[in-house]
C-alpha cells in the first residue's frame, strides 16, 4: 500500500495539485482520498481508474514500483491535460481560443 500512496503523492505534486483538488475532480471526499494518500486504504478498481484519469496517468503507473522521471515538456502537457479535464465546455472553448492565439503569435 505504501508504494501506491507514494506514487499518488508524487504524481499530484508533479501536476501541482493538492489532495483536495484530486479528491474533488475524482468525485471523492477529501477524507476518503486522504486514506489512499496515507496508505491506510486502497481504492477499488473503478476508483483507481478515476484517480488515474484525474492524475493524467494509468492505474499501472500508480501501482508500479519503478517510476521514471517525466521530461519537463511532457510534464507540462500532462498538467495541461489534467487541468482541461476539469473544465466545462464553455471554458474549454476559451482555452482553445487562447492556445490558438499563442500558436499564431509564434508563427509571426
């Protein structure tokens, strides 16, 4: 259980997410998620899949004993995807417009 808890903490830290934010996005109470992060409990498969999705990773990566460092460019993409998953459709539209504007500005 300790390995899983360590991987949860590490991944949330990489993404700049608090335990409360991970719990909220996964539809869990802070207390329940806190049990996973502290190693007191392990989630069922459905909950594990939800948590992995929120953390933009796979259940295998959360359960694996060896985790390699994520390159910074890839980590930035993963952080962005994790944040996008929490947005509503109208907010996603705004983000798309901003990203397209950034890309267009780079071409000039």
